[in-house]
């Protein structure tokens, strides 16, 4: 695709109302599922009832641990060995799944239901060629030889894979994540299922690839008759893909209705709170804190007397704690909807759990704390040079956040590791911390320099040593980074623990006994132990639920305001980056494509790559939007395209100059630099035009 | 901000620690229980055997030499009339000191080497690993022969020979576990605190590679028992007049041709049962850590 194309609204309105005469594609009736853990049955799904009409796309949302995947597994009776259906009925296309014998169940799984899972790399057999894996499905259906192969190729064509015969010859690892997920979808669609279950199908993918896969699913919906059960924790994705949505909490349906209605006019405090946790509409840290949901999801098997959400709900009264709310019917002209809340009429009056106000002292303009000039990193890949980071120069002032964005493979993490000294850069570049040059290697840096730059890793399970108690982890950091011991260490430890809003009780336990959000707090506390000047945050919230993410983002913003620390914030979630960043650097193949103040980069005019990244993100606020699609994958850094590295995918390529000459990173406005041959004013005109076209 | 998440999730499945989890799963493993019962039986014999053995295992009785099993001598007597039953019972003592000590030596040396090679990688790994591989290529018997020439026959020699022969194998297991651990971010976090290599290896990484080490150790213990018995049989190991099993087989196997099978069979069965017991227990330990 070479021009910004107008993709039609992802939702197919024609199928919006299920045909009342047809049998429903899926009916769950009072479904209860329990897992046997520690010798006791623990309820995971509690009397879940939902109906998916023929051709309908139904979204199931909720935080991790609320039973979304369990519901999907129960539909095909794929529960783990310790799981059992303790009550209720499941009907697939009118057929009672509970009554099927082994053979009939196998047939139902083979012909009428298909599942696509989160990680396509695990769904495909790594040692069998794509072609073999696909034709096998047709062979099971009784088609053999050449006919099966033809069907496989047709299937790959259908999921918009170019050159299917060559893809058929490849092994899964030779395909990118997006291609793998397409193949997984092709396999799921091979036997023309009536019901397609998508369990977080785009969660592990880059925003641009996610957009592609979502488009594909939306297009396939028009071609196929399949109904879809779409499971996701990402509300924006669900709002984009689904006709109706169900919100699951502690294994119970708490709210259900047409997607747009539920997300724009929620009637359950949990839905209200979830939506408030997301940084939306360009919200920034100096404009207010995000709201959070206090407390925790009830553990599996917890005895719930009243409303499951009552403990975390500021609206809850005595009745909520003692009497389980029924699913109130709130149908109006916008469609049938349900809410399991006694106070559904005033759900939106839910008071904030976190006050929004922030006191932002005006920042004095200070000397940059970090200056990077001409930083390069070249790896050797099978004897060829691979330029992971190329000629990066930027600076960062105290108390500022630099957001690093770009697809995976764009060099974000490598750049962070170069700064930290975990990987030595190529000769020539310089990194200056508070005016003093840093040695390229960590072991040659002074203790003061090391403690001044710390990191919060993406995955706390990997970042916190699982053998050590939280007390040990933090004490060690205080001892090494702050040089404390004895009484002074104890006092500082208490302060530190309190500053990340943990309590003394958390000190005695090991990381595995804490939830993901609490673990990330420990990781943040560790990074702050030595009063750092700069903290690198490498996707610190990508593994967390939105409510926990909001709390962590607030914490980072508070700590920054208090300690005047600078962040280098890496994330693929542009909403999150926008919330926290003062400055943005957009990376592509190790090069800075755009660098400037956060607002300038987001509001545009921006580099065509930034434009594409921004438009790929599904947003809650708008549904049918113009989307710019990036074709194909990020090119290999071993053999980057000539001229402008982005020209192979650029929707605004102007001509041969893009292929021949690498544009300079030119300052278009004071402090806002763009690496593009198109002049700034022209970019502004083009991008305004495409917005106008939309409207 | 409010008191977000200051209470931990009510989830009692998490209450049991990882160690308790393993113990719990071991106690439910039939394989482990059978194995450990056999091993414990021999351990009891090693400690208290002489108290319930019917005869003095070293007392000869030439008149009753080579008498077949009877109600008086359950397992018969050997060529100088010693009671085979009593000798089998007491014979576990030496093997149950030498084999565990050798395994311990192998574990300590192997763990240290594995941590070094896995942590430093590169040139250190290349050099040390090649030396270990060369060492593994030499048969234990030849090493034993050389060691006996150099150090003289003693239990210590056997411990050193077997310990050092097994160390490279344990080192290899530990190395591969360390290579995986090293990639985790907590190691990078330690480097960002300027921790010493020693601290990173022994305080940060070591506790996380204990499970594979324990599994490998229990497996090695089975092989060590076998190795001790073999060396004793060949005369390189435990020396007479110990009633050691391997030694007894060695001094009596010439008699089998004459039909005096009982002088050899019961010692052989004892060795077999102990090896099987240890291996069953090892299997259980492996299962408990890998569930």
C-alpha cells in the first residue's frame, strides 16, 4: 500500500442484530466452573450466562484472573485436568456440549469450533513446515493430496498472505509474529467453523501488526459466517472488533450490552473504573493522575456473599455487601443491556479512588542531565554487520521523561542498554552524565555514575531474584547503591518501602508471593534506592492489568515530581508514553526518525512513520477511523533499505530521492526534528488533508 | 494516591513455600517413598547392623566354612566360615560413607566449575570445558589406578577418584542451568549495583540452580555406589577385612564354579537393591522438582 487508504469501519453492521429465527451460535447457561486446588474445588466461573448469535462478534473483557480464558476453554471442554464444569449448560449451535461423547466432542472440535491463542509461536509446531501443518487439517476432513494442498494455498490467500506457495515451504520460526498469527487464523478457519474463539489474539504483537491482524479478522467476518468470541484485556481492541461486549469480574458477568453503549455509558462501577484507568484523549501527567481501582480481585474460589466488586467499590453500601445483585435489565432503544449492580443508575458517579490533582512546581530550566552524541551499536550477525543503533544524539533535562517508541526491532531496548553500560557502544559516540563522560563499559564507570542510572525492567519475574526476600533485595540495593548499613539502612528502607506504597508486611516475603503490580513496585523501589538521576523504564507496565498499570504510572509520575529524576520510558503503548513523556523519540531500524516535545510529536505534523504508528492504535474514543497501514515487516537491520530506511513502507514516499538519499534529522520547529525529505509545511498540509477526508 | 494494593491477594494456594511444595510432592510420590525406604533400611544397617547381626561378621569358623544357607546361617558361610548374612548387613557401612562423600565432593567441585563456566562464558568456558571433557574421556578405573599409585589405597583415595570423576558431569548440568539464569534481568540488575562476580555467582545465581543440582546429585549417588563397589571388587577400593559387598564378591566369586553361589549372590543383591533404591528416590526428586 502506498497511499493512506480509507479502511472501512471494522465492524460489519449488517450482521449486527442476530437473526432471531436462527439457533444461537453459542449459549452458556448458568455455567459454573471450578478448579481443584489444594484439595478443594474453587469456583472460577459463577453462573455465567451469555448468548452469541449467528455471525455476531462478542467481546469478553476483564482483568487477568477473572475467568475469561476459562470460559473459552470450557466451551470446547478443554479445561485443564483439575478443572471441572460444576453446573450449567453449554450449547454450541444448538447442540449440548455437555452431552457429547468423546467421539462427538472430537468431531465438534474438528468441524464447528476453532480457537486462536495468544502466542502463535506456541500454536504452531516448530519442526513441521507450514504447508504440512495446514494440509493436515484438510486431510483430517477427508481431502487428500493435491486437493488438500490447493485448499491450504487458498486458505493462506484468504488471510492475505502474499506468495503462499513459498510460505508453505517455510518453518514457523521463519515467519514474523504477525505472519504466524495469520497462519494460525488460517488453520482455525480451515474447516469453516461456525464459532471462532480468539483468546487475546493480538496481545503479543506490535501495534502496527496488531492493526493488520485486527483488520484481517474484521474483513474475514464479512466473508465468513463464523460467530466470534473475542477475549481481550484491551478495551480499545474489543470496542473496535465486537458488536456486543460482556464484562467479567470474579467469574461473573457484571455488565453486558452493545459495545459502544457499554463503553460510552457504562452502568457498572467496575466498567466505569476500568475505563478511567486508561490514559485517554492525550492525558498527561501534569494534567492529573489516572484513576485506579483499590484492592484486589477476589482470589479464585473466594466465598462471595454480596456483590463481588463491593470491597473495591466506593458506591457500595450495606445491601451491596449482603445481597448478590441480579443482572438488572436496562434495555433501551440502543439495545438490550444488563448490569449486575444495585446502583446501576448512578454507577458513573463512582468517586475517584485516586485524587486527580497534582501539584506541579514549575521546573527551572536546567542543564541537561544526560547528553548522548553520535551513539552507534553494531552487532555481528553471521559475519554481517547489524546496526542496531545508528547515530543517535539527544539530551535529557532533570525531571524530564523521554519516551522511546517504535516497533520491536527498532533498537529501543538496545539504546537503553547502551546508556546503562550493559552493552558497550561502538567507538566514537559519547554519553555524558551531568557533564562528565561515561565509560562505555559498566565495570569502568564509577560507583556514583552507576547508581545515578538505574532501570526498571519489563518483567519483574526476571528482574527480581526469586530466591531472595523483598527485604534482602532492597537492603542489598541500599547497601550497594546508597552505601548504607545498620540503623541508617533500616530507616531508609522504611522510607523507600513507603514511597512505593508497600508496607512492612511485604518485606518478609519472596517475589512469587506478590502480585505483578506489587513486584513492579519492588523493582521501582530498587531502582530508586541510590537516588538515581535517570531511571530507564523498559515497558514497565506491559505485563500488568490496566488498573495496576494506572497505579504504577501514577507512582512513577509522583516519584518524578518528588525526586526530580529523569525517565527514559520505553513502551509500545502510545497512550502510556504520551501520559508520562515530555519528549518523544521515534525509532526505526536504530535511527531516530522524529524527536521533539511530546505534544508536538503527537499532534503533528509528524513523520510518516509516527503517523502510521499513531493511526495503528485502536482507540476507545473513536471507532471507524482512517487507518494508515504499514505493509509487511520491519526490514532487517543487517540489510537496511538504501536512502531513507523507511521508504519501503512509507505511505507518503515522494519519489526516487527517498530511495537514494538518507534525509537528515532536520529541525522543523525549535526542538522538533523530523527525518524526512518532505518539507515540514508540506507534511502539515498532507496530514491535515487526510484528517479532513476522514471528517 | 489511595491505599492501592496494600493488602495482598487472598489466595491460600500461595501460602506454601517452594520447599514445602517439593516435600509435599515427594511424600505423595510412591516411587520416592519406596526408594527412600530401601535406602533407609541400608542406612540403619550401616549404623546399627552389628547390634542385630546374628554373628560377628569378622569371626571365622573354619569347621563350618562354605556351609549352604540354613536356619543357623540364613545366607550360609564363606570360605573361612564367616556368616554371610551378618556380613551383608554390616557390609553397607563403608559403601554408605564413601559413596555419599564422593558425591558431595563431586557436587561441590562440579557446582563451582559449572558456575564459573556458565557465568563467565567465552574463553574461560572454552578452556575449562575442554579440560573437563578430556577428563571425562578417561575411564574411572584408569584414574583410580593412577591415583592409587600416587596416593596409596585408602577410602580417601576412592572418595577423591570418584568425586573428581563425577565433578565434570555435574559441572555440565550446572553450567547449562547457569547459562539460562544468566540471561535473566536480575543478573543485569546485580551488575548495575557493581556487585562482584563472586557475589553474583554464589549469592544471586546459585540459589536458583539448586533444584537441578539436587536432582543431579541424587542421580550421581546411584552411580557412585556402583563405582565404589566396582573399585572394591577390582581391589582398588575398600580393603580387607571389611565386609564390604564389592570386596566380598571379589574374594568369593572364584567359588561360584564350585556351586557355592551363596557367597556371592547376597552381596550382589545388596548392591543392586541399594542402587535401585537410590535411583527410585532420585526419580522421585526429579519428578518433584519438575512438576
